[in-house]
């Protein structure tokens, strides 16, 4: 059951059904989840500076306090399902962060 190589490891569903967990397994009481899109983990593709990380955290916080930020997030998530940080940190035409931010929020 415990194997470092994920290709040789049993799935989580098989692990829960394993006899080792027989006394703990209760299918009706086990949480399930839905797929988390790549959009929400786009930041992991970049090595951000402290100020860039701070900016990303601020934008995340704004999702809980601004309807406008929530609407923009939903629109961008639909338009860029694999993430959109390349517009800010990727191979953009401008190296000026203000230009990148303007382009990102123009739409």
C-alpha cells in the first residue's frame, strides 16, 4: 500500500477499501470533492518575488470582499481555464508590471 512511486501505488479508493482500514471505513461518512481547476493553481508555475506573492495574496483576499473581483475571477476562469498569470509574469511584450496589470484587467 505504501509506495513512493505513484504508478505502483494503489488508488485512494482502493486504500480506503483495504482490510487495514476496515474498522475505519464508512463510505457514507467519507468526504468527496470535485476537481480543482488548473486556473486556481496557476501561481505554482512561477517563482514569484515577495512583492508579487503579496500582490497575488491581496487579489485572493479581494475575492472575499469585492463582488467586482468575484465577477472578474469567474470571467477570467472561464476565458483562461489553464490560468492567466502568464499575462502578468510570462513572456509578455512589456516588462512593466503596470502594463501587464492594465492588459489583464482591460477585458
